[in-house]
C-alpha cells in the first residue's frame, strides 16, 4: 500500500462519516424529520417533509459509498450538491465563518468532494477492484471531475428549480 492509498482512505472515510452523521442527525437527532422538514421549509423549500427524507437518504447513501470507495464520483457529486444547497440557501447569507453559520465549512466539504470525485479512490476501495476501463468507463481524472461537477450542479439546479420558492410561506407537509 502506498501513502496515496492511505490518504485517499482517510479522506473518503472522514467525509463519508461526516455525511452519515449529518444524515442521521437530520433524521433522528434534535427535531428529527419534522424539525428538519420545518427548517427546510423555512429556507424556502417546498415539500419540507420530502426534502427532509431526501436529505437523510442522500447524506447517508453518499457517506456509505464514500467509505466503501464505490462509485466515488457519484457519491462525491451528491456531497457537492448537498453542500451547494446548504451554502446557497443558508450559509452564504451568514458570511464566511461557520461560528456565525457562515459558508467556510460547506465550502471545504464541497471542495474536498470535488477532489475525491476527480482522483482515483485508491487501492483500498471497491472502485479499485473493478476495471471500469473494460466497460469503456473512466470514472476518474477529467471524467471524474466532470461527473462530480455535472451531476452535483444539475442535481442542485433541479432541486432548486422544482422546490425553491422563497417568496411564499412554505407550510410543513
């Protein structure tokens, strides 16, 4: 095992564990699903209950995929999308520093997700066990970068286009 493989494992497991913890917290911590739904609705998102469940599933699912190193660019795209939504709807307005609810934290996680989606996942990953080149797929390098950015930005744009209505009071559903 090379140091690169260990570094990749540490980054994947760290970001994956953070995402799993966030998903669990959104679902079962604090205000649980109803509290998360209310918060999302207060940010201007329609269908707060659906958004809460989608957030829980996305965060836990992306976290598990990152920990395993499986379909890493897709998992990284999910993390990037979650961070873009959080940054755009909440943290951006608060300034830079997280201790004032700012965006430095989501920026760091989003940038790390972009790196994880771009570089090979390392020998200690499921991705490494498969030879995607045989199927004509190249998941890393520029392909991984564009998969991560493309899927992350399209998912964010789709979510906001379909559900973001900040001018109207969004009831919790």
